[in-house]
């Protein structure tokens, strides 16, 4: 076999055709990756070689048949195959010698592409900002693909004496096995039959991004083995040789063993630096136990998407592929453009319908040959199971971040966003959430969007602590106390206390100071802000939290409309910053608030954390460093808007306004009698089971604005500035964290390093790097060819 291998390598390297073929391959590949803007790495803007590993398979379909077409066809045409048969060589040795020689030539063709790796690494920001693990894994995938195509090409070369016919057959079979099964599945409407799994593309897509599992490895080994076996079969038939004297039975047995081994010993290798394609155990368990089929429809599809959206699209596709692998074929997904082929009127209707589902369009500026055009896309998905649907926002915007950071955060959040939606839409019973009533809390209209948003994954309602039986209270997964105005009775406090002691979860949204903008406007622009008497200070104190009787004035605040005079009989309205409407920018990495937009608040107070044994306390939200604390009672006046705040007066340490406390709480009623009015037999616990609670010092955080016609706006949307804040996502994250013990929300802490190219360097050196990557690989092949020529000339000169 080694002699055949040497002969083939020597023959190929002595042929001008081999160098021309490899040179054309490298030239076309270089143009696609570095010159043509649609697939250019430079236009993509990220330090990644994804374009290489997505383009190379299609070029392989021509390169490899060109290499293999002469291997057996020429032997048959010139009659040298019979001569080889007279040598002490078996058919297996002949075929494998030629196979390994062709495979080595494919590797030889790939070696010059290492200049691409160097270039992207040098152009990274910072330099060297390239995930080498992913690159190595992807090259392994390209090698496996080449091995399969070489086996196909060798088979095609064995069935014909004509090299052109062998080349044509190899191209056709390679293309069919790579893309044909996907096309066949769509043509026959067999999406549910997984017929596409028989195709190469389904397996290469995973390996090509740096992830190798035993199933995909076995697929390439078996596919290569099948075509090597077919080649042995063709040669045996041509020589009228009995099959039992060939290596075919042994090969079939080996392939069956590989298939069984991969089935029973499934292992997955993620070569990427951050293991970004490794699905968490939480997600695996959820996908593995899906009770019914789930369909994910992704609307991020269409031509001319900019590089960032292509990256989000590919990240979404990769994540769904990973989740699908653990779903026992119960998860399917598809990508569509909901506006494609529609008239302008139909597009407007479609956009309105999708907005009602909570899916907001994004308007992009897209470069075209005629300039810049506007394009509407939907970076979102709908998860459906049976009659239930949940919208998923794929693009996680955030004030103050660059577009690249926004996209990176969005990709980091994909596993949580998709898995959470899949769990909610497929789960049978929904956790119960109760909003307290009876203390002049926020009304149903003010909580309209909060209740509606939670209703997608939870059973939500109002509860009256005075009348609800404790057994029903215990059935709640989460108790929300949304901005009470009247004091709590001891009976109500006792029920809350014992609910917490039983391992309950409580969300406190409390205003300690009475102050409202509407009251300011209605009382000549002035109001006395005074402390409320809610009778819960002692209870929160026992739980390690104190909400102070003060207000935070913060330079990082939202704006309010103010009348600044009249002109022509019409009031002049101006938007001015109102220091008592702070916007809290989450800075902690806790999953509840990580990567959220700013949180809009109204008249927030400071929070002190008190050290309590057995409790874990975390600050979730805090003011900016440019704040000032004002103790109540205090007179507030809209006239303050006329004065420019002195920045020196607003330099202070950030103040906590939202905290998480979890662990084992001590009862507020320890060593105290049960309050009068408790008629039920409630087993009193002095120390809680593991429990959690979140305390926010602003009751308006979850209040949606209401229009003049009485219609509610979405939670977090400011109708005056027309800006959307992160209040809704904060509520949904809190609900997920407090109600779900599976640890699903911890997926929001997933970190993916942002890998960008140096844009400034690209602008100055773009042409240089295009020339380097188009010319250097060709020059390397040419130098090797010249060296080989003179080496052979000297070797055989005498």
C-alpha cells in the first residue's frame, strides 16, 4: 500500500494539472473570502473564519473530483490496473494507497489557507483576538468532509475509463450528498422525516463551527467507508473476482461496529474557547423531557442582511441545532421572512399583527448599488406548541452599548431566551403568581402589561391577604406586593411571614415616601413628600432589609414634558430631565439584571442591607454615582426644573434601590403570639425553608403608563420620550428567577468574548490584505512546484 501511495504522490506532484487545479482552488477561495463583498471576511467585521468553512465545501466539490478523476480511470484506460494486479498487492491496498494519496493532496491544498488564519489574527482587535480552538475544530471538519469527497471521487473514477465522465459523476454525487437531501426533504414536504440527516450538510454544519460529536464523526467514517467499499466492489466485478476474497466483508463489519459504537457512546467535543456551543445540563433536561412537539419560527431571514444580523442569524441557527440534538426529534425550526412577496398594504397588516404578539420590527439601513435603502427585519422568533405561542426577542438592545456589544450580548442570551420560551410553551401546569390587593396597590389598568406579559408563562391573578385561605396562599409560586398605599394588618403580615417560612418567594415593590408627579402638577407645582406608614418596616428589618424614608435625585434620569409658555394661543411643551425619575443601569452580572436596558423609576428611595446570619444578600439595582439623597418630609417643586443642577452636589456613592435576599429567614413572629384574627390552623415556623425575596424601593417600576383615552402602553415604554426601558424584561427575569428552581435563568450569565476586526486598520490596509491573501497562497504553491521540478531534475539527471 505504501508503494502505491508513494507512486500516486510522485505522479501528482510531477503533473502540472495538479498545481493548476490547486492554484485555481486557492485563487477562487481567496477572492470569495477577501475580495467579493458578499462573503468577504473584511466586510463581515468579526475576527472569524466562518466564511472559509462555509465556502470551502462548494469548492471542494470541484477540487477533489479534479484530483481523484485520474486515479483509477487512467489506470483502466492505459491498462496498468491489470499490471498492478500481478504485483503482490490486494485490491484493498491499491484502493487505500490511492485514497490516502488523494487525501494528502487535499491537505496540501489546505495548507496555504493558514495565511488566512494569520491575517485574521493580526487584524483582530486586539491583535490575536481569534478563537484558535474553533479554527482547529473547523479544520478537522473540513478534513472529514474532504475524506468523504475523496471516497466519492475514487468511486466515480472506478466506474469509467474517461476522466471527464469520472469528474462529472463525482461532482454530481458530491453535490447530491451535500445538499440534495435537504432539497429532497423540502420538495417532498418531508421535514418531519429527518431525511436531511442523511446528507453531509447536516453533519458538516456542526463540525464546521468547531463542534465534533461521535455521531458526526461516525457519519463521515461510514460514508467514506461505503464509497471505498463500492470502489472495491466495482474493481472486483471488473476483474470477475469473488467478493468473499475481497476486504469488503471486513469493511462492512467495521462500519457496523463504528455505527453501534457511536450510538452507545455519544460524546461531544466543543473546541471553541468559551465552549459557546455546549448546551447546559438544564437545557438538555428540558429538551430531553419535552412532552409534545415544539416548532420555532425565526423571522430573521432575508437577503442583504448586514454582517451583525448575519451573525445573530447564524448564532440562532446554531443554538437551535444544538437544542434540537437533545430534543428526541420533538423540536423543529424554520427561518422565514414574513414580509417576502407581500404588497405594501399586506406588509403593514403583517407588521401590526406581529406587534400585537410582542414582536417589534427593526429598521436597517442597507447598502445597495444605488445607495442606501431602508429594510425592515424582525430579529425575533415565535415558539409554538399546540395552541400556545410565545414570542422571543432575539436582539437584546441596551442604551450606551455599541452595536457590536449589543449583538454579542444577544448571542450570549440565545440559549436562555429560547430554552425558557420552549419550557413555558410546552409545560403542562403553569406556576401561579399572585398580586396583592386591598391596600390601594397598583390597579389592573396600571399593571395591564405586567399581568399580560406574565400570563404567557404563568397563571396570574390578584389575591386579598385578608381573606385568602393560607392553603391557597401556599399554592402561589410568587407573591408580588405592588406599591401598597395603606398599612398592612398583623394578620396580613403573619400570612406573608409564614408564606415565606414555607419556602415562598416574595417580590416587594414599595414606595416609602408619598410623592406623585400628578399631585405636583395639580397643586401649583409643589407638594410635600412625606413618609408612608405601611407597617412593614419591622418585618423587612427582620429579613435584613431597610427601605429608608428618603428620595434619590439622580443626574441619570428620564425626562418629563413641561409647559414653558404660550405662543399663538398654543402651549409650548418642552422635555426636561426630572431628577426624581432616575434611570438605573444594571452593572452586576447577576442573571436577573445582566445586560438589561436601563430601568426607569419614579421617586425611588435608598435601601440598606443589614447583616443577618444565614442570608445571602445581593444588590441588583443601584443609582449612578451622580446622585443626591433627600430625606423626607420635604417639599418638592417643579420650579427646580428651571435651575441647572450643580454637578458637585451630585457626587456620591451609588445607592442601592433593588436587592435580592435568599437563604433561611428568621420569622418576624418568632417568640410572638399568633395575631388575633387567624382562624386557620397554620403550623408556625420560626426559621424558613430555603426561600427568596427581592425588594425594590420603587413601586412604579412595574407600572405601565396609561394614555388619555384610558388605553395602557407597554410596560417600560415612556410615551413622552418614546423610549423603551428594560422594566418588562426585569419583571420577567425576576419571575423566572423566583419561581424556577431548575437554574434556567443562570444561563443569562453565559459569556461569549466579543471578537472584532480592527476597523481603523482595515480602512488603511484593506487592499494590502486582499493582495496578501489572494497572492501568497498561489505564490506558495508556485514556489513548491519550482522546488519539486528542480528536485526531480537533479534526482533523475544521472
